[in-house]
């Protein structure tokens, strides 16, 4: 499963050593999911870490080394993102998740993305971290069951 992480998730994962959001990186390291984000989100996360937790910038950079950068979104993907009532600064995040062929967009931004939680845009589902983790674990369990039956 391909999972796109928004800047607030990247920031929160790096914020402290025992962040619950590190589980996404652990699952990627175990080969359960593929993580991706956009250059825009990665840079926003980096700026936030540098301004709020400069002592964690090295941890942030280590986490980012394990991410695939999504390709730049197409005009069509940007148009789709603009049609779902997102602010101009957030539409590029959704468009980049579409460009990355992600199945999940994980964001904690309830203010701007809240109306999309649990919704699908094409094959992309938008969820908060806890719900996304539940879906990932369910998918991994189903995948394991299919492998055992073959």
C-alpha cells in the first residue's frame, strides 16, 4: 500500500523520539507500506521542525531519507484537488498524493481536510493517522491471509 504523508504528520513523527507516528516509518521499513510525500510537504515539515524543535532537525532528515518524493502533479490532478473545496495552500498536497498514486493520504489537518476524512478521490482515501493505521493493518492482514491461501 502506498501512503502519502502530509507535512503535519512528518513534523509530528520527528517531534520526539517516541512519537506514535513513527509507526508509519516502522511499517515502511518492514516492507508493509511504501511512504511518499511531496517536496512541498517535506519542506514545510522541515521549516516547522527548524522553527519549533531545531534540536530534532537531524531526526527529521533521517526520516525523510526513507521517503519517496512524489512526482509533480499534473494540471488535471491540480484541478481535481481544487474541486474538493481545499484552500489554495492545501490543494497541492492532495494533487501530489494523486500524482504519487497513493492509496492513502494521511493528515492531521482537521481544519482544511476534515470534510474529506473517510472520503475517496479516485482510489485515494483521506484519513487521520489513527484511521489510516487501522486500514493499513487490515490491508496487511488480508494480504497475509491471501498469501497463506496460495
